[in-house]
């Protein structure tokens, strides 16, 4: 027989091995589920942060490409204007 102290009322009582094993299993299952939910939350945050980072990288790349194309367009317009001025 094992003696357990109630965490709420602080009363000690004795239980047999089967009862003790059952209580221990419930405590372990509860802790496992708590840890599992915490890990799920962390993984969800990590995933969200990774998506945001990927979006930021894509936006940055597209903005650089757009600036490059705008510079090329301005250069071509200037070249065209010079050619038209020669005629």
C-alpha cells in the first residue's frame, strides 16, 4: 500500500498498487498532453514566422527586380529620346 497526500485538502490516504498506478497514469497523461499542446503551439508559431519570413524575402526580391526593370525602362526611354533627337 502506498500513502498519498491530497494536494487540495492535504489529507493522507492509502491506496493499493492498482489505484496508485491509475493515479500515476492520469498524472503522466495530463503532463504529456500539456507538453504536447505547448509543442504544438511552438510549432505553429515557428511555422507562422517561417511563412512571414518567406513572404518578406519574396517581397524584397520582387521589389529589387521591379527597381531593376524600372531602371532599364528609364535607360531605354533615354536612349530612344536621344535617337529621336538625332533625326
